[in-house]
C-alpha cells in the first residue's frame, strides 16, 4: 500500500487566492509559515503540512481546540492570555 505522501504527490496542483489565517502560539511565531511534519489529521509525519483557515471562525475554533478544550490524557490548560498569542498572519 502506498503512503499518503506518495498518493498526494500524484495529485494535480491548483491555485487558491484569498486571505487565509492561522492560529499560532507566540512561541512559534518565528516559524508560523514553515509548516510542520507531525502525526496528525492529515498525515503520519512523512510530509510537511501548513494548516490555514478561512473563514476567521474556523481559526477561532482551531485555537479553542488547542487552548481551551481538554484533550484525553492531557491536563486542561489555564485560560490563555491573548497577549501571548499571534493574531492574523
């Protein structure tokens, strides 16, 4: 069975225009647009993914999911200080 990255490499490219946003903790502000190769919703860590969102509400939901909503097996974080988070990119 081919890996997801091999299958994605076969896909044709397209261009999408518009304003996109991303929630990034301030500690990662310097590499906010570099993407990450991590195990997650879209892969097994074998290629770089850059999560962008549109409309703005989708970015807010993603921030909530990471900062407020508890994750099984992880302690609930304290409420974030808005000054510690990067806004629109």
